């Protein structure tokens, strides 16, 4: 069996790297850019940092901001219509996972109109053409959507999220500038950072794991352990470290998949609009405990990357517990709640568990699961 790695054609990293957007747009012949960004980023003039560069370079653009925190089928459909109406030939997406996921779906449908029914993109749809040429500029240090082949859309009518996995959706260019992340509030920094940690840990233990993604995941875990607390306090060093860490985690998990912490988080987001990073953070140590007996010696390396001392002298039981405890402590230190108090009702559990079991991330979990097991995992955060 061949292992595959798919990454951006080009990526830029570091303070001030957004200046390269114009260079890339000109080199690629962009004539009219469709700028996807969410309303808050426009309101607080984060998007302006990029559009000002386009203005200076006299590159025409149209802004599309009809994007919800958990983007919907309608957000995508409206975006496709707006793209066609403005005559755009390219996309610059600015934001977190919501903006980028919306942009990916729009870009795919424009180039593959036979998939205009957004639901038809679920799973691994057999698209033939690469998405509209796209430059992705993250403003959160978590989702790594700028380097992944995945996107997630909410089906409001059916109260579920569906995952799309397509090598044709990856942005050609990623511009990862920590200055674009400096305005994130503490709560969002914490949640997106724990999402990145969930990517790294689930990617490291998934059934499809292999040497190259393992290398990415362990380095991402180390960087997150070292930098997330400082990023929450908005130090330049913390922001720089997390900008890099979340991208490296994305380089890994995009190529091997995730596990049931993400499946559960998708179900919680679909039913209750629970912020994705918060849901992942609450579920990660719980799912780690559930999966521990199917992970061999991997928790020792997770514990080591989390800065736990003396792991080589620990028994398997001890280093597994140490890895889980280190994740719990980091989550607590950055202010993530342990429970989703008052949200989940007993009568919701059957549907939640069925949705999580059907989620595209579920098969990658290191331990084979079932609906009843998933119900019990949901109960642990009630």
C-alpha cells in the first residue's frame, strides 16, 4: 500500500508574510479576487490588512462574508452565486475554519458544477478539476484548513455536519502570518489551540499513521505544549509558536485522518452549535482514555512531547496516564470547561451517537467503536 502526502504548492510563514499575497496573486494572474471572510473579521478590520494590499496593487476584488461559525449549505450556495455574479477568477480566504471551509466548497463547485448539490460532496467525492486558484490566510491557530484536503459543512435541515475530503480542494498558497492571529480573544485562542492539539494527537494514533505524518504530529504536540499558554496571554513568542504548530499538525492529519474526538465534536457542533475547538478540547482526554489500550507505546512519545519528565522509567500504565493528565492540565490552564453543562439531553444521545458513528473521522479511530460506546463518551461531558 502506498502512503500519500498532499501539501500546498507554496506556503509562507512568519511575521509580515501577508506581503507575499500580492506577489503570488500577480504571479498567478489573478484578475478579480473573491475575498471570503467572516463578518467579525471585517468589522474589526482584520480583513482590511489584506484588502489594503490588494487596493495598493490595484487588484480588483469582491468581499463575501455570508459565513456562519459552522458554515451551512446555504452559505456555500450563496457564495457560488456571488462568485459567478462578480466575475471572479480566484479566491483569497481570510479567517478560521469557517471561512476556509466555505471557500473550499465554493471553489470546488465553481470548477465542478456537477456537484452543485453541496451534499454530493460528502466523503470523497469524485471531482475531476482542482478548485478555483486559492490563497488561504488563517487568522486562528487551530484548524489548519489552509493546508488540509478537508472541509466541513453543516446541513441545517438534517441537523448534522458532513466532512468532505478532496485533494482538489487544497489551497495552492498558504500565508501563515502570526500578526493576523494577534487579535484573537483568549477564549478563541485556547479553543483553536486545543483543536490543533487534538489534530496532532488523533493524527498520531490514527489507524493510518505512518512515519512522515508521525514526525509532524510529535513536533506539533511539542510546540503546542510549549506555546499555547503564552499565546493565550498574547505574547509574540506564543503566537509565533502556535502559528507554526497548527500548520505542522495540519500537514500531518490531513494525510492520515482523525478519530472519534472529532466525530463527537462534529455532532455537538451540528446539534448545539458548540464551538468546534471547545468540543474537541473537552473530548480529547476522554477519548484518549478510551483509546489507550489500542495505542501501543505511542502515549509515551505523546507524554514526552508534552514535556512530561521521566517517561522512560514509567510503566505503560503510568506513561499513558501521564500523557492524558498533561492534556487535561493544558486544557485547564487555558480555561477550557470540562463539561457541556445543560446542553446534552438524554433523549438526544441516540441521534448524537449515530451521527458521530457515521462521521468520516470515525473509521480512523485506533480502536473500533460502536454507537453504544459513543453514547457513553457523550455522557462523560453531560
